[in-house]
C-alpha cells in the first residue's frame, strides 16, 4: 500500500456536503425561537416571510458566488464566502436578542418578534446559499 503523501490514494472528503453543516442548526434555532414565543405574540406569517426572503436572497447570492471545484478531492472552495460567516454572526446576535427580550420584561414584544423573524431570514439565507452552491457544483 502506498503512503498517502505520494498522492496515489485520494482521501475521501465530503467537501460539498460541508456547505450544509450550519443549515440544520440554523433552521432548528429559528424554529425553536418561534416555538418559544408566547402564543399571543407569535407571528408565524412574519417568520415564514423572513424565511422565504432569506431563502430567495441566499439562492441569488449562491447563484452568483464564484467558487473553485476540485472534483478529484471532492472539495469546494469559496474565495469570497465571508457572507455565510456574517449571516451566522447576525443569526447568533438576534438569537440573543430574541431570548433576552422576554427576560427584560419589555412591554412591547416587537423586539422578540422582529428578532425571531430576522433569525428565520438568516437561516433561510444560509439554506438558500448552500442549496444554490450545491446545485451549481453538480
């Protein structure tokens, strides 16, 4: 058996499927925040609107994002892919806002409702971007 350093056996690397690493966690976070909201302040239509807008924006971004594909090692490289990091950071910040707003006992539930919709939009963005990049890489 030849050593791997000679390059005779390409390693199995599921590079294209790493695009979907953050998607289940983002969608679970958005769904959990919707479920945790008080029934009188829950806005599923606003949540779904944020999710669909995020999916559309992510699909557009994933359609125009440049990438490099190495089919031998099944690796997909995104030279300008920092938007996914920003979307994940915004998702984390608004998750904290959505959790902290009820704890602060604010009289107006707009912060919680708006933050939940923005978390859904960020989750949709990550989902749409990953699906569009995966589709283009086939």
